[in-house]
């Protein structure tokens, strides 16, 4: 091996440095944050899907910035109001996350609802503001149904994105029964699939 094979005019620099540096820079841009704060009203955007996580949805308030799921680009956020709590999660259609499929989401919702809970409804659920989007609503209630906690799973699938919403209420009440549907209908469905391109 001659000196010209390992040296540059500026001194000793292995020829592999440039390709390695280029590869590192490429990887550095690949792992950008999947969600970014947008504007001054506390909203966050999921960069890949365009989905917005507003600070407030009806009577629900987001309690912290969105989180990533399983270390990938799937993102979720937690919301709360005095009588109920909710999570909203956005998954790529090909995500390997457990809750990215209806089967996985149902299994985890049943687990969270508790051993004494049972599914009382498994029905279609249409979004009023986006007529071409229809999902599934599954409700779980604990015994006795009149006073026990309630868990409501909503799951929607498009060709590119899956949306899971899980709303829980510690006790049954007229308000607790209506709040989950109202929350889901009030989410910013028009932002799904807009691909903000913030990066």
C-alpha cells in the first residue's frame, strides 16, 4: 500500500472517513422528532401524517406533549377532563406496535378495563366531519354496569394510517356515556393525511 492510498494533501486521512461521515449525516436526519410544536396555542403536529394534537378538545385538555410509541414514528397524546381520560394514538398502517391493529387494540383495551369488565358493544362509528372515514367502537364495562368504570375503544384505519382512541371513565353516568363520542367527533380529523412536512 503506497502513501497515496492512505494520505491526502492535507495530511493523514483514511479514505473511508468521507463515506462514513456522509452516512452519519444521513442517519442523523433520519431520526428527527416525529412531532413538533406548532404555533402559540400549544398544538403539536405528527410530522408524518399531519395529525394535529391541540391543547384542548372540547372539555378535554392535553396533559403533556405527545409521546412516541415503541421508539418509532408512531405518536400519541393523553387528554383529561374531570370525569374521564383519553389517549389518542396515530400509527403507520405497517407499524409493528401492538395497538396498531384492531385485534391488538382490543386486547389491550380489555386488559386495561380489568378482569371483571366485558364488552357490551362492538359497532361501527362514523365521523360526522369526515364521511368517508368509518371506524369501530367497542365499549367495556365492569360489574355492576350502573356504577363501575367504563372503557371505550375507537379504532379507525385508512390505507396509510391507523388511529386509536381510548376513553376511560371511573364511574358510569349520563355525562360519562356521552363524553367519549363527543370527544372523538371533536378531534381534528381533517388533518389526518395532510403530511405537514415540518422537517
